[in-house]
């Protein structure tokens, strides 16, 4: 066992070394101002992420340890992990871009969390815990038959394949924009590193990495917003005045037209069904609920998630208003980007 772990760690060290050397080569050819501190931050962050996977290898003694973290996680950690999983890089980059280009109408979907959360807590979770499951699709087999489980699992896997393509693409865009790395290489780096720590550390490594990444990414957005607003005349109020004058803070589009891009009702109803799917049946969420110590801890995690989600989503969308106001104040700094989702990492 010890020799096997040493071999695994040695292979990881080799892979990380190759990736970092390749990153250094690509970045050095771009003539970008990536200094020593930037390198230290990247290396420490990447190293900490992979180290979590290696660390939790030693705690895996059963299938339940690997897939459900031994059902040992407390409500706070589970809540943050679910938020981090559902709000991937797509949200961190996409929400600000939505407001920058359009307005805040899509943020109305936040209200649907107040409807979906009680339904999940009182309808879905009790059934999952009573059945002692490993996955939501295992419940379908017990309730119906194996064929239903197989088809449902297949559809989930197909959907997640498309979702993961976007989930990896979004942070890869940010990494490429900041470092100058070719996009394909940034995708490879993120894909390989993610596969390493999740495969080695199991669900416990996934959850703790979620927690770390949540605070790093959310903290990054808050810092970016604070720095940008400090350079806009009038600070926060001046920023909001500029955004409001351009209609970026509008959200009350009650149009009943079926051809409108986004309306209040469309965002609310669509958000409700989307959240019921993601929070109630999606294995990404269900597996995290089942890592809680017991049913009560899982319930607490969902209530806490509801409380935290509100300010988090507000930060996402206000970030777009801040960026719009900043570039209205300093139009000469607005890059000519072929991809609008690069506006935040730029």
C-alpha cells in the first residue's frame, strides 16, 4: 500500500512538473507581465488542490468512504460544496457578461431558490435518506426497474458531458486570458489536474476542494469589484448611477411575449424547474447531500445554502454592472474581445 502511494505521488509530481514547465514556456513566449508572485500563487494553488487529493487517499477504506466521504461531512461544508458545484466557472464569467451586455433580468431566477429549496428538503431528501442510496438513479431502480435507472443514468451522463465541456471551458478562458496560454493547453491543464485530485481523493477531496475554490473565486470577484469601484468617481453610488442610466440594473421585464429573449416570468419559471432538476435529482447535488452525517445535517446544509446563495448571486450580477461602469469611465481600456466571456478575466 505504501509503495503504491509513493508511486502515485511520484507520478503526480512528474505530471505537475511537466505541466508547470510547459506553462512557463508558453507564458514566456507571450511577453506578458507574469511575475514571480504570480507564479508562486499559481504553484501554491495548484499544489494545494492536488495535495488534497493525495491526502485523502489514506482515509479511503470502503466504497462509502470513496463515494460518500464516509458520510462524515458537516452541514457547512456540504452547503458550500453544493454552491461551488452548481455555480461553476460558467456562473463566475457568464453572469457578469450577461449584465455587461444586457441587464439583470436573468437574476430574477434567484427567487426560484426560495420555492425549490423547501421542496427538496421536505419531498426529495427524506426519500433519499430512507433508501440509503449512493445515487439518485439507484432510487429509480428500486421504485421502478433497472431499465429506468439505466436510461436515466445515461441521459444524466450525456448531459453532464456537455455541461463539463462548458465548465472546463470557462476557467480555461480565464487562465488563457491572464497567462497567454493557448486555450487548448489551458483546457488540458485544468482537465488533467481535476481528474487527478478527484480520482485520488474521492468525494472528500472533491468537497474540500470545492470549499477552497469557492472562497478563492468569490473573494477574487469581490476584490476586482472593490478595485474597479475605487477608480470610478463616486465609488459604489457612482458605479450604480452609471449602470442604472444604461439600463444595466433593469430586471422588471414583465412582458408576456413568447419571443422575448428573457423576461421576469421566464427567468422565474425556468429557474424553478432548472433548480428542481439540479438540486433535487442531479447526481452532482444528491451525492453531496448524502455525504452529510445524517438527514438533519443535510437539511441544515440546504437552508444555509439558500441564505448564502442570495449574496453570492448578487455579487455575480453586480460584477457585470461594475465592469460596465468601469469601462464607461475608461473606454480606452476596453479590450476588443472576440469572446465576450473574457471581459472579467481581462
